[in-house]
């Protein structure tokens, strides 16, 4: 399989594994439009530029903090989200350039 966008098969497998979990896939959907999906939570920082606080992701998902942290680490390793520390809180936002690169790769080679 040729990786025209610079992605090797192992990278694609990591992405598919990360998105193969329904909760992680849902988190990615929420992070696509954080203003709409996290409006009920008072932002600690700008959601568009910094991302959504992990505590808000946890509250919306209804999952344990350790589970959400593990899920976010998986998404980060797959290159789908980027973390930013604001004080003692970690915020996550989608890496839209990476998501677009993956979409092109899938459309071309999968």
C-alpha cells in the first residue's frame, strides 16, 4: 500500500483503532464543534484555539476521569487531538490538519 500523504500502514491502523471505540469517536465528533457541544460548561479558555477542558469532556461523557484520560491519550497518540495546558487543566482540540490528511489518505489508498 503506497502512502502518498506520508502515512504508513501502522499510522492508519493506530487511527482506526483509536476511532474504533464508540466513546472516542463521539469525543472526536464533539470536539469538531466545541461551542455547540460544550455550551453548558463554562469555558476555562477559548475552546476554538485552546480546546475543551478534559473535565468537561469527562462530565459530558459520563465516564471516570481515568477512562477519559486514557481515551484522550489514545487519540493524541493517533495524532487526532492536541493537548494544551492551561493552569492545572489539560484542554484538547482536534488536529484538523491531521484529520484532513487522514481523510485524503483514506480516500486515496484505502
